[in-house]
């Protein structure tokens, strides 16, 4: 997989969330009269954010959280919780061998941080 693209009507809020608050570095960006977007490095996966307000043919946006959530695997879940700049719930241990916590982006998309604690 090369990257995941999210289309949003809240471009500035969503890009601030992933860039400033979660700390994902920008890989590339574009800002033209008919298109605006950027692509983050989300720990090896690329996450592209597209401004639906600038698209020549805007898409009808539904409820993204109903069908999509993003999972970011990390080496140390506690360090990840300390590094990001959003309120995070307590870390939970799962029955399937991981520690996780979940936050939501401005569009309501769940972003789960996951550390494997047993072999997959």
C-alpha cells in the first residue's frame, strides 16, 4: 500500500491535528486554485489529506468514522502518549496481545496507537 487519502471539508483543522498535534512530518504538499492537499509520513505509511472545498468535483462526504479507522503501530505506547499533543485516554491492554489508546481527528475518524506486547 502506498498511502491512504482522506477527503475533508475541515482541511486546516485536520492537517493541524495530524501535523502539529500528532507530530506527523509533511512529506509533500500542494496549494493550487483547484486543489489543495498534503501528505504526511505516519510512521512509514503515507496519509494524504485532500481539501474537498478546493476540488473541481467535490465528493459527497458521509460519516468517515463508520467505515475507517487508522492504526499507528509504535514501539513504545507510553512514549507515543507523551509525545502527541492531544488529550488521550488511558492505555488499555487487549485480549489479543496489544496495548492501545485511541483519539479522534476533527472529522471523527478514530486513530488508534498500538504497541504489540506479544508476538503477532
